[in-house]
C-alpha cells in the first residue's frame, strides 16, 4: 500500500493530493490512508498534510529500501525483487542461502550495514552505516572455470556507475577492487555454487564506501563523498549499479566477453604496471600485460615467460 501511495505522489510531483482521492483510487478508507502516511513518515518520507488540500510529498529519504530502489528502476530482471535490511551479518550469506533454496535470478539482498561483512578468503569487510552493501543472485550459463569473468564484468559495471553518479575518475584494480587515488572505494566478492561442469548460481556481492566517517574504515580505504563534488545519493548509486550490472550481464550473455574486456582495459589501473601478486602461498612478480579471454591476468615474468594468474592480491610496485 505504501508503494501505491508513493506512485500516486510520483504522478502529482510537487502538488497536493486529497486523502479522498487517494482512498478512492486505492479502495480503502481515509483513516487507513492516514495510517500508511504515518508508516511512510516513519520510513523517513517528509509528507505535508493540509486539512483542505490533502497530502504532499516534500522529501524522500536516501535509504536503501525497496520503495526507493524500485522507483523508476530501469532493469528487466535485476532488482525486480529486493530484500532490504537495516542490518545483516552478510548480504552475500543471505543471498547464497536464498539461492540455494530456489530463489530466482535477479533477486537482490541489500543492507544499510553489515555485522560480518566478508572479503575474499575469509577477510573482513568493514561495513558501517553510510555504505552500500548489496548482493545479486545471477545464473549465468557458464562453466565454473569461467566465473572469474563475472567478477570483471561486475567491476566494469560498478566502476562505470561510480564514475557516472559521483563524477570521479574511479579505476579497476585487478581483479575485484575499485580504487580512487590508489585507495579502495569498493570491493566485489563473487561466490558460486556449481556442479561439475555447470554453474548453478553466482552471488555478486558489492560493497561501496559512500559516506561514513573515515575512522570507521581501514587505512587503505576511501569514502566516495570525500572525492566527489556531487551531492551523493546512495539510492541513485545503488540503482545505477543494478542497471549497469544488468546491462553488462546481458551484453556478456549475448556478445561474449570481448567487448567488456576492452572496456575493462580502459578502466584498468593494473595493466602496464610492475606488479607483485600474492596468490595462495606464492608470490609472482612481473609486468601486468593484459587480461586474457578467461579473465586471467597475464604477467611477463623477469625471465621473459608469460604467466596467467586467475586470482590473487596485487601490489603495484613502483
Ligand atoms: C573484497 O575482498 O574486496 C570483497 C569485498 C566485498 C564486500 C561486499 S559487501 C556486500 C557483500 N556482502 C559481503 O559480506 N561481502 C560483499 P578482498 O579483496 O579480500 O579485500 C578485503 C580487504 O579490503 C580487507 O582485508 C581490508 O584490507 C580491506 N577493506 C576492508 N573493509 C574495507 C572497506 N570498507 N573499504 C575498503 N577496503 C576495505
């Protein structure tokens, strides 16, 4: 019902709508409309009420709630169902559990903060209020060994979204970091469930530092608000991420990885650099040359040999 009332407000931007008109359109009593208006106010909507004119929406909250995220969201499948929480242990864990229990492709789990946000290999992801923490259930028709590409496809989508909304020169550090001025503003964690040769589902988990006190983040992190001149809306950024992620997933499905790889190359801060890559117990040093058709980083070793690396932590040597 709240959704329906918001839709009516959207049709009457900046104008009053009478309680009677709303109650007639929705087929419920005026007293019930008043109750739903109160619920919307509790959610952070500023709604003016005038005895003669009715209700007018003055301001919307920048909160990651379905009513806001779905408003004019231009996607076909991603975010058609959004499960939003004020606080969760980890949106990836919740999305994984749901997907294992048959949840459809496109469902999004989102939280305003996480208590046990996860990075790769059991690392911690600092997730205070002021960030975006979201996980998408996707079901690409790929083999398990191709999943690294989904991380790169997602990185292009998120990097493009940050650039668009915040107007900052965000770059991708292979494989899963978005950075600004060498500091990490976003991390991506892709987890999958697979049979021998087919992926059941992939959870694409995205954490973006938007507007939080820097002291709540590790020293290698940066918060987007510090770098952007724009007034930043978490809702706008989260919507843009969903729209771009869907766009690139469809492109990947229909046209393959090549075009996206070109875009990745343009956004990459890793290529051409001398790098040290920590991969399990091994350290690989050399020059990052390219990303190959599997999403692996191709490194020229000092010996001149080329080596493909599918995952790891990159330190850019100077
Ligand atoms: C990542 O791991 O970068 C993946 C982070 C994914 C987080 C999202 S939030 C929504 C979804 N739900 C989850 O539970 N997770 C996903 P990795 O490359 O392993 O980097 C982890 C390292 O980044 C940590 O060891 C810290 O050094 C650093 N770090 C931790 N919190 C950070 C933050 N908020 N901003 C920037 N860097 C951070």
